[in-house]
């Protein structure tokens, strides 16, 4: 009885599917950690923004950051145990595992708190100035690409009414040209300090995610 050979296209798709399946199986742990690491980071950032809005910028960078991390530690342990490392420990072994996990996370929490206090609070003025410079640089690029008139219209529409200049909610910048200043525009409603704090929070979370994976892999959920 004759059998029909699979078409070349189907054979290639089948091989590709097998390769991808094997790759996902091989790297399942890392991929799962990245997924839940991102979810933990998003939870951390959302709570930070919420605390900053409810209790103020400095509170969010101090005790709010500690509470934020405690909630994220509990979420991270539950997801890492169940979905990433698939730990099956019970009783005393589970208690020891949880204790080790909390100890390592407290270490990275202290690192995160130190980063937020130093970069977020002590260097807040310098960070806000940096954000302002970056915004001015971005508007200068827009001016260079699309012309000063377009940049003026964009900045003016974003800044709103000229009253924003007098109450300190906006800034004034000059677009320079080869033959002198060509325009003055108003910018902006954004909070440079809050933007700096969010940038520091993202940087701190990336560093913490990497360290937490190393601790989880080599210490907490280490295969016996």
C-alpha cells in the first residue's frame, strides 16, 4: 500500500513547531519567572504610584515603599512556588523555604529602599532637573525634524493656557536658530519629580528581579 509523503512546507512547519516546543520546555522556568517577575514589578509600580498619589512623594519612597515590597514579596512567593519552580515541599520544609525566601527578599527590599531613598529622595532635585533637560532635548529634536512652528504648536497645546506659566506649572524654553532665537514656547504639565521617581523605581525593580532569580535558583528552590 502506497503512502503519501508529507509536503515540504508541512514538514518544515512541523520541524519549526517541534523546535519551538522543545525550546519553550527547556526554558520554561526562566520564561515563567520573567512573566511573574514582570507581573510583580507592575504590582510594585502600581502600588508605588497609588501610595504616591494618596500619601505624597516622600511617603511613597519611605514607609510606602516598605509596605509595597511586603505585599509584592507575598505575591512573588506564591507565584514562584506554584508556577515557576513548582515546589512540592510541605510542613517544616515549606516553612524553611518560605523563611529563606522572605530573608532573601528582605535583603533585596533593603536594597530597593536604599535606592529609592538616595536616588528618589536625596537626589530628587537633580533627577527632576535631568527629566526637564530630557524633555527639552526631546522638544528640540521635534523642532529640528518638523520645524519650530510645529514644536511650538505641540508644546502650546500640551501646556494649555498661558496662566500655567505664572503658577509654576509650566516652563519657558527658547528654540534657537542660526540667526538667533526663532520662537518661545510653553511646556509642560508633567511632574518632573514624579517622573524621576518612577524612573528610579523601574531601575530598582530590574536590578531586584535579577538578584531575586539568582537567589531563588541557587538557594531557595534549589533542586536536591
